[in-house]
C-alpha cells in the first residue's frame, strides 16, 4: 500500500492529539472540527461553480470543505500553535503559495511573551491574516459563506513576525513584518508591513483598523506597492442582537497603471435562544478594472445579500441553512450552457460543522 506524506502527517497529528488529550496535565491543548456543505445554484451552471464565491464554490455537490486539527501550547512565556488543514477550503487558501513543505499548515508559529512593559507578544512563523472581519473557519463567522470582501479584497495568510503590545487596557497595537500576501517564500527583495489598531471605547463597541503595505510583484521593473486599508466596527446593541460593518480600500500599481478595489459590508445577528440564531449580510464590491476579482471586467460592480439560520443540536454540532443572491452590472455568472451569461445568481446551502 502506498502511503503519501499527507497521510503520514495526519496520522501523526491524530496520534499526538490522542496522547496529549489523554494526559490531564498536558500543556498542549488539542481541538478541531470537520466542516462539510451542499450548495445548489438555481442558474444550474454547466461549470458547476458558484462564481465569485471562494470556499463554497462547488455547485450541486456534497463537499468536504475543511478538516482542521489544532495543537496549541500557552505562552508561559514561550508557546506555539499549529493548525493542520485539509479539504477544498485549504486548497483555495494555499493556491499559489509556492510551498512544497507547508501545504497543509494553515498556521505554524512560535509565540513568546517578552517582559517589556505590560508584555510584548511576539509571533514568528506562518499565521492567518489580520485583515477583514471574517475568518477562514466558517463556524467562527455569522454566515457560512464568506463575503466578497473576504474573498477578493484581502489576503488569507502571511509568513513572518508580528509584535502585539497592550498600549492601554482597551487599546492594542500590532505590527506585522511579513514576506507578502499568501506566500511562504517572498517573490522579491521587499518585505510587507502590516498594522492593527484595536480599540474598545466601551464594552459593547470594538473599532479595528488594519493596514497592509508592500511590493507584491515579482518583476522589479514594476516596483508598485500594494496596500489595503481595512476598517471594522462591531457593536452589541443588546444581549441578543449585534451589528458589524467592514470597509475596505486597496490599490496596486501594475503594468496597466494603478488598479483600485473597494467595498463595504454590513452584518446583523440575532440570537433566538441558546440553540438558534439568524444572521444577515449585505455588501457591495467595486472593482473598476476587474483586477482584484481577476475577471478583467471594466467598471465592475458586484453586490450580494446573504441570510443564514443556524441551529446547534449540541455545543459541538452546528447546522446552518443559507440563501444568497449575487448580482452585478456585468454578465459574470454561468447558466446551464453558457458561461458569463447572467447578471445574477441565487444559491442555497446547507453547512454542517462538528467540533472536537
């Protein structure tokens, strides 16, 4: 029987997890989840693809989206975190990473808390981006499918170092020095810089400003910087009802001049009871040169609205039903026989996440 490296890696992680999990005094915490979905597109696209979606791409198919196993040791004062990911979501995240050795590691970094002032936290390795309101793991978002902003405006991960310091009890600043966007090894001689300012003026409100700035082109003759400004507001109106907003602006200088993309998303979530909740998201994404989406469509304007109902059969078993409507000023979506023939698409989805 042929054993591939990923199989060996998976077996090792399960073995380590089992050993640590059976040791009550173990300093290493083990957790994870399995995430699967079924999506139906009412355009019945012959491509069997939900256009402009990033993780819930497969249409009319049962799909194993993500299996994640996390090993984490608390920083006392030195620790680490390893996230091993498998599935179609990981295939999208790691696409073009240029890594032959880290394709199944979403994150792998060391953490040290240095005794400087109130404690300077230093992470070194590969870690998910600080950009955007949403995250890769569907269970940690209000909706199952990710926004246009998360799919096209910001990166997924970085490799480098980050330094976080609590400037005040309600204000934290983080500096990132990384190889670039979605890469393990840099494609040029320039490092990218990131910044996060996280401010909580009152207990019910959180304000976050994220910035990325750096040269991402491999061709030195372009030497154009790519920068993104990402602003997030989260406010809890009541114990049951929360709202959020995410605004992005990005640009990059290329052979064709300055390419710009920008957009905004608003969110609302209402907790019905201890087991169920509903969420809604509406957004607009402006990609004037079709650069961020890779469509090449001039003056592209895309909008979407998503409604989600979730039910927890148990603390570790979450089911979400979701309806989404994407529409654009250009024919980007497929029908049964012709690609790029529709200005809109309607999708419905059922997602299941089992945690451990």
